[in-house]
């Protein structure tokens, strides 16, 4: 009989192999292992380990396990918890309490990148938090330079060249041109940047959209106009996160002349997507820019019909369209409900348990912000 050998323990393995194994573990397991030793704690909190762990996590995400996180749009004094759910079905995975406060409950998920969320108030856009619920850390941003504005729109993005994160805030002061401010996580401060999108700034055709500003090909995107608010001036304003330069992109052909109930920008499988509803929200068209920056590559991929008036509330990267649907007769709304549609199969799901419109973004667990300075742990 052959003699059984004892399996090697972790302390007998080379340290680099141990770290390589740890980069493949779930976030919760890695967090617990920080307490094993000082050397392990130091290694786990290095930028290299955090980035390596993040890359392994990204490589294992597919359409079956991809997640979203959504936050109800509420008029109550207390902000409800966020919900983590599957991208394709919105089936709930967990509930996460928000560990910080806003002056009012109208809060939006500005964006989500590598597990780090950016949340801000919808009224003024001056109360902003960066938050990683996986490592239970958050950071409140300092007040932006300009707080008195007619309206504010923002975007949140990963700066790949510097392994950094940026919040972009576009605001329109009364009787003044637009102002663009950029916050970088590494510097912890705001600064203004120049723009060339016209004297009237970035104008948002559908201002109540709760969809996060899409980050595609290293740039943030907004529906905008140049000059006066005229239908035929509409375009897409693109902000390159690395170079901090604006550029113009054309909308899909025929859209400028068409009458739309509402329009949105989003991303679909990593491509820039344009969502347009017609016939009082009874038809949604989804266009995708197959080759980024090439106007001729805009392609209408999907047409989603509805029997009732519908408003887009969320759109996920894997093609789940969430709408608020209702009948409207004699100026009376009835039968309000939320419907989730797979734009590729047109399969509908009605029993969602969602009571209010929400702000939703892609989500993944990560160690980002674990090594951050001036962050709050809870």
C-alpha cells in the first residue's frame, strides 16, 4: 500500500503562489484573510494585488452571472437600501444599506466602474459619494467649485492610463456658459476643464433620465445640442476621460427629424447604444454604434413593442430593458407596473417586486478603495 502524503499547507508554499491563489478568491474571503498576518495585510492592500484581483474577477463575468445594483427613486425622508440583482432577470441577490446620508432622498447612481459606485443628489449634484459596498468603504467628495446652477449632469469613469477614477460634473450657471469640473480620486480635488460644445453648453433632451452616463471606449457620453435648443442641432457630446477633451458624435441617421417620446444613451455589450421611444412609448428602438466613432456604423438592432405607454427606467449592458408601463384613459393612469424585457428575445417578466422607478448600474465585487486614503470604513 502506498503511503499517503500530507497536503502542503499555505505556509509551505512560495509566497508569490499564495498571493496568486488569493487573487482568485471572492472579495469577502480576501477581506477575512487580511487578519492572518501583517505581511499578508500589506500585500492584499497594494495597488498591484487589487488590480490583479480585479482582472481575474472581470474575466469570469458573463451574461449568466453579470449583476446590476439599483436604487429606488424615492420621495420619502429615508433613502432605501440598494439591491444587487442579476442583470438578465433582476432577481434579487442581496440588499445593501447605504452607510451615508443625503439631505433629500432623490439620489441617483451616477455611474459604476470596477465595483466602485458614484452616488449623488439629483437636485444640485453637489453632494457626491464614492462607495465600494464590497469592502465597506466610502468617501465623500468635497463641494465642487460651482454649486449655484440651473441644472447639473454628471458622469463617473475609470481613468485607465493612471489607474485612477474621475467624476465629471457639467453645470449651467444662470445666464452663463456651461462649466465643466473634474474630480480625480488620486488628488482628492476638483478643477475646471475647457469645453468646445458651444455657448449654451450641454443640453439634455430628456432630463429626467435615471440611466447612468455611459462610459464607452474610454469616454463619457451625453445627448447634447450646440447653440440654441433646436431639434436639428442635437448630437452626442463625448468626453475622453484620458485626454479630457470633448468631441462631437452624430446621432443615428434620421433621428434628428423624428419625433421621439424620450431618448437615452447607454451601453450594450460594451458598445454605445441609443434608445428612442415613439408612439407615446409604445415602441422602443435600440441602435448600436458597432464601430466607435464611425457614424455609418450606427445599426438599429432591436425594436421592442409595448401594448401600453411605457417609460424607460433602466437598461443593462446585456440587454435588459426595464420600463414603467401604464394605461392612460380620460387623463387617468391605471394598471401601473414595471416590466422587464429581454431585447433579444422579447421575453417579458412582470413579477419583479419593484414599486418605484429606480437608478440602476452594472455591479461587480472588487477591492477598489481598499487602499484609499481619507476614506471612511463602516
